[in-house]
């Protein structure tokens, strides 16, 4: 331990504003910096690298993923581990290999923590996704308790997807995707201010936050919105996020001729401000571990419409509806709230459900402290 601190390496971190990366950075922001040190490892260049370094963390780069070149990955990962980490925190959406776990075990890392973060394979191409699922299922059958020391999951569904029966349920801890509640609390004055800045004061704002990928199902959302705006000329779609399908989504909007009714805000650092400006939050995702975006939207007092493919564990307030991915249902549900509703502060509900980062980070600290025992 350097200067008495417990050293934790988070891997992988990606150059996105996605849930895994955001959660890892949030953990670092709220953890006790006097006792814990975070570093990060990535296989792609991070645009926000300097910001991480300025916060006192190291960023390590690996030239390939394990599935691309296992030997090269193993050599480079083991070289990183020479920095003397007490904990390897592995954020895992689906299984591709166990090279990071095995390298950490060989290096004598005391705590190898596998954190389940999703419930399916987020790959757009059907054939490739099928291949990835086959690999995932094979790895899942081969995974064992001996490969790691601690098992976390963001939800019970995520735990089942990654660990299945291979890890006893009593050995898996659910760590909530918690947030800084005060940043999201509903504020009428802030709402009006943001809406004025965006020039949408008179609009019925339908909002979504999510990486533009296969998983998030933006094509379905735009299809639904196209029908909604026919019935309500004041309807406007506000999209936060970017991703590899952004070009496809923009083309779809252009083909429908609704460019003046859709705002592509991109990946922003102040999601909480945009949530204030929305009237209803829509989230027709195909699958999720437990979505940060839905927790944040509920914390902002928004009515939320989400896919019934998502774990009901995310239903924190009574302002959330789970819908089958049927366009007519979504169109009707979106239009249902255009006359407004009573939007309230729900801080206590969010806190009591276990989603206050100031409380949840203490649970993570207790886990990390096990590396000393």
C-alpha cells in the first residue's frame, strides 16, 4: 500500500459517457481519498485522461483486448499490476475471457472483484452478437469461485446473467448505481431557465439519455416520436448521448423530415440540467443491468416510461411505467402526460431505496477494506 492507502485498479474504462465509466468516476469522486487510491486501465484512448490525472489518478493503456491477442494482453496487464494494486475492480458487461482475472491471480493481487453490469450482449450486428453470446455462455459455464475473491452486481438480473448458478447468491453483493441526489432534485426555477436557454419553453419535451448503441433502441424511439409529433405539434424529442449508431439515428430523423423537432444534445456533463427541462422521460432499451439514467430521471421527479425488459428493481418511485416494446402502447403513453402532472421532490424515496452515493460508497469502502484482512 502506497502511503498507507489501498490501491484499486478499475478495468476496463472506455472513452464514453456510459454507465460503467460514469459509475467508476463517481466512486472515485465520493470515496475517502485519504484511505483509497484509484487508477484506471483502458484499451482505447480516453479524451478525459488529463482530467483523471489532475485528480491524482494514473491511467494505464493496454494495446489490445484479451479476445484480440491473449498473450499480448496478459503481458501488458501483468506489467501494469507491478504497480502493486491491492484490488482489481473488473467491470464486466458479458464474458469474453478470464485473462484479467487469471493475470491478477498470478500476480498475487489480494482482491479480485468482478462486478456484473449488464444483462445481455450489446452488439449491433446479429451474426456477431450470436457469436458473442455463444462465447459468453461457454465462459459462464467455466467460471468458478476460484477465479475471483469478491462478486458484485448492479442488480439481481445482472448477477444472474453474468454468474448464473456458478456463484452462490449469498456470495454476491448488490451495489446500487447510486447518485448525488442533490444534483438532480427537481427545481422549477432551474427548469424554466434551461428551457429558455434551449428555446423550448412552449414545447412538450420527451427526453432520453443513453449511448446510441444497439442496446438503447433509439430507432424504436424515433419511430414512436414520429407518430407522436403528428398528434401534438408542440412535441419535441431531446436526445442526450452519442455512440456508433448516431449517424444512423440522424439519418432516420432526416428521412422522417423532423429535424426541427429533434435535438441531439450529445454527451454532456450536466445531464441533471437537461432532466429538469424534460416533461417525460422515455427509455425503450432492449436490456440493462440497472440503468443510471432511469435512477437519475426519477430523482428529478420525472414521469418515466421504460421497457418491460428492464429489471423492476429500478422502479424506485411511483412515476415509472414498464411497457412492452409495442409502438402503439408507447405512443399512447407518451401522449398521456402532455397536459402535465404534479412534479415533486423525491429525495427521501431515492435515499431510502439505497441510491444515495454518500451512503452506498461506504458499502464499497467496506468491501475494499477486506483486502487488508
